[in-house]
C-alpha cells in the first residue's frame, strides 16, 4: 500500500510539473511566433519567426526544439538558427542564443557550437527579486578562421509589473532589468559591446518584449 501511495505522489508531481509548463509559448508543438524589431525611433527594422518543431518530456523536464529565421527591414532572410527551451516545475530556461543582437546574426551563419546556454526565469517572481546570472560562449569556424563570442547577462532584477499590449494580445508582465556584455574575439584583441537592457516576461507564458540601446522587440503574431 505504501508503494502505491509513493507511486501516486510521484506521478502527481510529474503531472503538476507538466501543468506548470504546458502554457509556455515555446513549449507548444507547431506553434509559430513572430517577433518584430523596432529601431530607436519606433520604426520596424526586421522580424524573427520562431517555429516549435518538437516538444518532449522526460525526467520532469519539458523540452521544446525551436527553429528560427531572421529577416531584415526589407524582409530579406538574414540567418537561420535552432535552439532549445526547457521547463521544470514552472522554471523556464531560455536558450541565450535567442538574445543575440541582430547585428551579430550574420556571424551565426558559420559553423558554431554553443555552451552554457540557458537563462533561468523562476516560477514565482516578486518586485525586488534578483535573478540568476547567465553566460554563454559560442565557438565559430568560418572557412578555417576560428572566432568566439561570449555573452554575459548579470544584475538581473525584477523592477516592476506592467501590462503589455501588442498586436498579438495583452499580458501582465514583470519588467526585468539587466546588465549585458558581448565579447567577440577574432584575434589577440577582444571587442566588447554593452548589451544593457530590459525585458517584459509573462509568468507561465514567456517573453513578450525586450528593450536595449538598439531598440525594442515585441511579439506581434502567434499562430
């Protein structure tokens, strides 16, 4: 009888974790999400289309494989990438490759391998919370020329709550500020770029909007 109870509790916990994760946008199979980028003046200057190709579950974690394609302001294809989103018990782990500035998108066409790629978003947030840092390194090879890009996201803080409305819907979001640094190394001297910004995250759903010195991005279509 005790074994039956333990088994029931284990299965119940797995069901609960699945329910905590099932509404995340990038964990819904065959979902297509479009995010539009805007320059500092608020003019559209490109878009990124994401397609969730596969969703799997195991060990209490749900994983979504996401293919993406970037387009420039003239709707010309720029680059294609793939990444993975994970969720465990409502804790969302987003592939940091999704945070690369569009200015570096062309470089992602080369043969690349990424490590330490996930940025965590806890199931429960409150204004004033400090979130975990994240870092990622991408080693690239372009016709025998080796290079590397390292992105560090730190000082992540939940600054407030706001309602965000786009052409795709309305969400109650937490606004998260952060410090970011992108280092590109193609020789002896690294090139550093500041990526400080903010993002608007809807718990249980996903990222709705981002803002940096380059402009903003926002979800504009969900199919």
